[in-house]
C-alpha cells in the first residue's frame, strides 16, 4: 500500500482496518530522518519484545494496549502516548482491538 498524498486531511483511524488474528500496518510517511507508521491490532495480537536504535513515540488512536518497556508494563488507552527509549527492550499487546501511530525519529 502506498503512502497517502501530502497536503490533505488524514483520518488516521480510518486508514487501517482490523483483520482477525492479525496486525495490520500502513506507512504514512518515510524520510531519512524517520518514519510514521499506522498499526491496527486485533485483540490479543502484539509485537514481541525487541529493541530499536532510536526513540519511538506510540500514540493510541483507539482501543487499549499494554506497552512493556524494560519489563515495566504501561496501560494506554485512546489518546494516550508513550516514548519507548532507544535500545531498551519493549513489546506491545492489544488488550482489546487498538490502533496506534508509531513515530520514529532517526537522530
């Protein structure tokens, strides 16, 4: 799926649909300095623990997720956001269906 055209209003929560038993992602924008990706998680789906070399901002658009950073769980709901620090292990799991915007800055 291609990135959306620039200079138009984006209804982010509508740009990625849920799929049963799956995680759906859609790249919103990408540049050398970083990228923005939209995710839709079905209930109980997630991303296993991993690290990334850059900070990443998770912004929950709808639903509820558990974000674990360096072993500490955080519950995020619609409108909540958290920064996952570079080089710290983190994981995400949908407590219910949820959509998030992930912003990673490579600097």
